[in-house]
C-alpha cells in the first residue's frame, strides 16, 4: 500500500527551524476568523514548477487545488495568476499581497513528491515549509494536509481541508448515503440498498458512518466502517423507528430516537446499541438530538406543545428548557462543536430559514433570508461554517455559509439531489 509521507529533516535543521518558528510565533498575532468583520488574507499561488524548471498541466492542477482549498475556509482570497503573469518571482509587495505559496514537484509514474513553502510577503520570511511524498492519486490528500497547516499557522487552529462531508443523494426513487471531500473531487457511495436511507452521522473519530435504512421494511440503524474493511453492522433493529444517532463528544454514548415502546422518544445508548436510559417519555415526537461541545447538554426537537420546537436538556439533571420561540415551527438543531451556539431551521412566512441561538443568552438571530428553504444544517469542524441543504422548487443542493452570514455558496455540482449533509471532524 502506498502512503503519504512527510520528509524527515536533519536534527540540526529541525532545531534551527523550531528556534526560528518560535521567534516568528512570539511576534505573530493569530487572526480571529470568527470575527464578523475581517479583511480576507490576500494570497498568490503560482503554478507549481516541475523539478528542474518548466510549467506543465500538473503544476497548474496542483496550484488550483491549493487555491480552492484555501478559499474554502472563507478567510482567504487568492489573486488570479493573470494578475501577476503567473510569475513565481513577481513583486508581491507591490501587488499588495500578504502571503504567497511557492512549490515544486517531482512526478515519476504514479509517484509524486511535493515541496511547498508559505512565504510572508512583508518580511520575506519562510513561515511554513513542507515536503510530501505519495502518489498522483493522493495529491488532494497531500495538498489538503498542507492547507490545514497553513490555516493552523495563520489562526492557531487546524484547517478543515482534510475533513469529509456525508450526505444523502437521490436520483429517482432510491436515496443512498455518500461521502466526499470539501471540493467534491470524488463521490464515494456508502450504501447500495436501492431504497430509502436517511440521517447519516459520522462517528466521533470520523472512521464510520451511521444511518437509518428502510431496505428491510423496518427503519433500522446501521453503521459502516469507512476504512478498507467497509464492514456494515446493524446497530439497532427494534420494531418501528431507529433513527438519528448523535455521538457524544467523548464517543462513549449515542442518543437515538426509538419508537419501540409506542411514542418516538430519545434513548441514551452505547455505540453498539445497548440502551442505557430513556431520556424522554412523551408526549409527542422527540428527535434530532445534538450534543453540546462539553457533553453536558443536548439540543433536540419535540412537538410536545403542538408544533415542533427546539429544546435543551441538561444531561446531569435531565431538566429541559425551550430555546426556540419564533417561527411557526422549529427543527433540526445542531450544536456548534466549538462554542455555546445552536443552529436550527425555522419556518418563517412559509419558508425555512436558518437561525442561531445561544441558550439562555437572548433571542435567536436569523442567518439566511432568501426565498429558498434552508434545511438540515450542520457545522464545520472548526465551528466557523454551516453546511445545509437548500431546496428551491424540486431541486436540493448542498450549500455552506459562514456563521456571520457571509460567503454563502453552493458546494458541489453533483448529479441528482443532495440532502442531510454532515461534516466529519477531519481525517
């Protein structure tokens, strides 16, 4: 099996680079990418050059992947290469840029080696230098890893380029679970049930995908190992609904909706499907659990008062409080993985819009306002973006938006329709 490898530097050079990096980091002020008003960092990414000189299509493709991956984070703008003649020796200061990524590559058969550098324009200093070795088919993984390092260097927090996105795709009657990368460079089909599959959820380590499938005639809960074994296991098969696994932050538990006792209620279970405790006991539907980052609370939906509303349960006391009050109905809550904030879908004026609320800290804030429906929101691993399914007419497409309401865009151009997006915590 081929592997992606980072080059090992001589010990003296490691010490030197660490010392230099410490000096730079001591002076560096990390950018707060959660700020509502932040000027985007200006980058240039010229074509990577083949070792020994010369430009080839592969060098253009590699630079394009880097550019799109950096822009995806919502805090970086990349100048088109036409703005500097695609010249790796351009006057970056004169162009008003902040950073430039320069790189070379060696390609021989299936093998690919990359040498990448991040240069701070103002000082001319080398801020980051990495070497990766793998195969041409692994180029996305290598470049994603580099981009995550760039974001870490700039913000002090890991990037999300290496994360995965799960979703349900349908073209006709069948709905199947898929996984892709942030740029949609591939579609990996996870299920082949030729039936209805809903509510995909990544395990806490991102190595497995849980979902509910109707292909046996009952709404059973399954989990598929996303690694080489691709083994699928039925976790829960009680008569009726087995739905919506929400894995706890420490991975020890999951919360699912079961209707085995008549009413659809929330149950605390082990990841292998052993019931620990029934958390709700009617009336009405109780579903769509989502854990707070510290694992002390969950958000969920209940129509116990007549219409679906978002509630928060304290997992220590089991006390419940309602947190949604606007709109005719509110559903599909998702708790930020990094802070005390919940996004949910609210029916306002006949249209589902996204709202953000901090439990017990004031009114909800509307995030979207166009006339399309905004459904099944979920957070990026860094807590800065929200992915959701946008429904306009009969079309369902996956979109992402920054939590401050900027950079709202369609992510992929896959055939068919896509719903139920879920974001992994990275690979």
